[in-house]
C-alpha cells in the first residue's frame, strides 16, 4: 500500500436528455475538468473529511446520513485492507446539477484503488460508482458517474455502455449557477409522476428528446453550432413544460441569449441548479460569462479530461 494516493472525479454537464435518460432515452453529457479530488492515507480508523464543508464522516450502514451509508458500501468492496483517512476537496457546488455526488464517489474509488494497488479501468470505476449514487438519488440513470469517470463527450442510454462522441472542434460552454439548490430525487419523482399521468404526451416528449439527442450529435460532429444551439433551446422548452425551470433559471437563459449565446437551457435535474449556454468560441464564452448576473465559469469540452 502507498502512503498517499490521490483520486479524481470530474463534474458533468448534460447537454441533451436529462430526465428522459431515466426512462430509456439517449442523453448527451460532457465530463468536465472541474470536479473533486480525494487523498487517501493510512489511519487508525476509516474517515472521510470534506474540506469545503468542514465535516468528517465515518462509514455506517445504519446511519440516517446517505454519505455515511454510501461510504460504508464502497469500503465494503475492499477486503483485508488497512483503515484509511480521506481528505476530499470539492470544486463543484452541491445540488447544482453538475454531478457533485457522483464526482465524490468516483474520486474516492479512484483513491482507494491507487492506495491498494487495484487495477480498474475508468469505465469499471464509473460503473462501481453507481452503487454510491443510489444512496443519494434512489434510482439514477448512471450518466453522472460514467461522465465523471470517463470525461469528454458521451452519448449514453440507460443499461448500455456509453459511446464517446468526437466533435469536429472544441465546444465552449458557459455554466451559470442560479443560486437555488436542486433536489434530483424529488425532481425525478415529479417528472415520473407527470409522465405516468399523461402517457400519450410522455411518448411524444420522449420521442422528441431522442430525436434531439441524434440531432445534437450530428451537429457536434459536423461543427454546426447554430444547429446545436437550436437543439439546446428546444430541449429547454420541453424541460420547462415539465415545470422544471424557475424564474431565476429563465432569467439566466434570457441573459445568455441576449449576450449572443447560440442556445441556453437548464442542465441537470432542474428546480434550481445551473443553466448551460453555448458560445461560438472561447472569447465569446468569456463575454457571455461576464454578462451574467450569477456565478459562472467557462468549460471547453470535446476531448477526454
């Protein structure tokens, strides 16, 4: 065992298909460079300390805290190991739709693997992190943990291996935080209830999102950013029809489009969290970011992190 090992899990941005992916429709996501790092060291007992939150947790399968139960489950996958202390550094806001919980899980597993000399591919790491995610989101699609582990642009359909997308050029995105926290589990339940109550409308909506995912991939691979922006705008309208937007998210989308964004939408569960906007190029992305009355950052996607 090494004295110190570091693991990493990236955040994610869903470009097309959030919520629909839970119901078997393809989604397109980007794993990003901003994320979570975990440092593992030998210790007298297992513990997990998250620096930005100033809290320490211990593994406990019977705890009311999802993080303690998830921590216990992951540690139980490693037999005959010494106790470990983890120091976790989080560069993602929780409850923002950027995959914070998945990134923590991926970074922890990565750190444990490196500390104990376990050989595991990033795809296998991402798949194991789904066990961690279930403690926070109930029945997640699996897109967050795979995007976190693999990075880059991915097309993902539930229960199928992710497929990497190679765009014609870099894609510049602006992500802005509404300042409102989102609850993924509650939002997924809300959408599922709406779809169950309107089956014909649900079928049409899911079929359209499937078409949007196909169109988005074609636009990225051909370098047609205008078409990609139109896809983002239309996906936002569908999400808004599901009552997933808020006044603040709507204002951010308008501000981004007024600053020249080619498209803008909710990203993640909605009901708060973040908006993502598409820029024509890097300098344009910086201008859009500067025009937004919110905490924001620019992300270049299109290749593995």
